[in-house]
């Protein structure tokens, strides 16, 4: 049985985000309230479209200071980077727990895009994708560091978790 979550919507900047925690809060609020993350899957293209207006909170991250310098593919990359770099804090058993705020998923109908961690854990087919991606990342990490004797215990734990 999963722990009961008392949700607080506190967003912070992940490592190498290029923006601060106040900005992450502003971006997360906008992405959920206006763009629709959390209610539906949102594509990178939709995030770019939401960033185009000069008054959009994510404009500076996606479009840069000079609209003429940015190209569409670069904006898509920047929107994906933004999605990877926002962290959300939730309360689990009265303790704050940080996790990725948004995950890349594919809907049953085949739409690819981002949605909030809240929606992922409410919809089993989305949760399965996120867990599969996490296991893939664990396997990749294991492959990179398997020769480090100092990490033998961690490697054994990963082997056990992946085999389960």
C-alpha cells in the first residue's frame, strides 16, 4: 500500500537547471495552472507555444532574450530541459520528499508528452512507463560503475531490485 501523500506544491530547481528555486516555483505554477500539466499530457511543442508570448513566465527559458536568434528545434530542446529540471516537494508521512515534477510519457492513444508526477501515480499505464524508465536508468548507471569496488554493495542492491 502506498503512503498517504499530503501534497504541497513547492517547486525547486534541479541540478544544472540554469535557474533558481523562485523561478522554478513560478515556472511550475504556470505549467500546471495555465499550460495544463497535471491535467493532461503536454508535448514539447505545446510548451514552446506557451513560451512564445513575451509575458509568459517560461519565455526567458525557452525563447531567450532575442526571439530572432532562437530556432524552433532549440526551443524544443530547451522546453525538454525545463521539464527535467523542475523538482516538486511533497509531504510523505510528514516528511518532505523531493522528486521530478514532470515525466515524459506516452498515452494510450499514442500522444507523447509531459505530465505531472501526481497524474503519473494515478494512472497505472503511466506509472509503469516511469518505473520502466527508472529501471533502465538504474541498469545504465550499473553498467557505467560496475568496476568500482567501492560501489559493490550498491551494485548488488541494483541487481536485486532489477531482478525483482
